[in-house]
C-alpha cells in the first residue's frame, strides 16, 4: 500500500469511514475527505483531486463516495493521507 493513501474498510455513517493506514492502523475519517482519482469516471480523470462529501452504499452494499453531489464507486479514488 502506498504511504500517502488510506485503504477504505467500512462505512460507519454517511459522514465517516474506517480506513487502514500504511502502518496497519485503523482510523476513522470524517467528511469532507480529500482523495485523488485513479480510474477515470464521469468528468474526473486520473490525478484529479476531489473532495468526498458523504459516504453511501448501493443496494448491494457496495461503497460509494459522494463527490459534487453524485455517488461514485470507491475504487475509482484513493483517499489521501489527511495529515
């Protein structure tokens, strides 16, 4: 895992997410959360920085990030180290 990114583990609420750090610590992040696009989708391209304003799940319990008012699959983004 890249040191500068967090790996999402579980949605806690609409405004928070559990993630693991590069040192294998589990921490809770609260929106807004800074991220970077790693797989182009919609109007976002690789390398674009975005702000996650809410955490959602679809009908199959897949993790979604709300960005600019729209839900996107989490695997298109990497959460940046928030420190």
